C-alpha cells in the first residue's frame, strides 16, 4: 500500500478555482455576452423612457421595460449556477482550512482518501472520471470529487499517482500544456 501525506496549499487551491475568472458574475467567461447586453440595455433604457415622455405615448416605455426585464432575467438565469458554484467552492475552501491531516493511500484495487479521522474508500472501478494536468489531479466518484494540487505532492508522488489513475480508471483526461 502506498501512502501519500498531502501538504495543503490553500493559495494554490484558490488559484486553481479562481484563476480563470470563472467566479466573476460580470464579464466572466460564462456571462460575457449577457453582461454586454445588460450594459447595453442599461444605457438604452433611459432613451425609451425619455422618448415615451416626450411623445406622451407610453408604449415605448412599456417596450423598453419589457426588453430590460427580459435581459435582466437572462443574466440572472446564466449567473445563478455561478453563484451556487462559488458558494460551494467557498464552503470547500473553509472546510479545507480546518483539515489537520490529509492522506491518500492506494493499492491496485482501491484508493482511500483520509481527512483527519474520516476515510473515503473507493475501488478504482467506482471512479467515473479523472483528469490530470500540469497543475492538479482530479477524480470523481458518484458523490465525491477530489482535487489534488501538484504542489501538495512531490514530483515522484505526482507521477506515481498519475500512472495509477491512467492504469486503473476507465476515463482519464490527460491535459498537457
């Protein structure tokens, strides 16, 4: 049985999760288009109001209001998953700060993830997906998701764990570069 004691580096975890701008509500990778439309509607909406007051025809005001409300609803619809994801990552990082001992133990049949006194034992066949890149190794089971930063391991431990995942997990995504 191989045992790895992980050194928790919270700054590295924060950089992995927050580094690509996915946590941003406005002009983030997932909300760029909706943010642009929202800014456009905020700039155009006063003209609808001014035009309807000038003409004393409130159909323009109603049209502008409906247009604005629909764009706000679309933005909220796109931002809602980001909000819940961000809350779960913050909870995860707060829980990770409290962990005193974090270990991985593995053999050819199974892997054990040990946080303080709590163990999660998985057969390699139960892991549904794994991802290996230059910054971290991640793998997931039905209800569990594990992310192990490269800086938490030595180079030899990272290589050995990568090889074990490639050998035992059916779906492994190896990203280089």
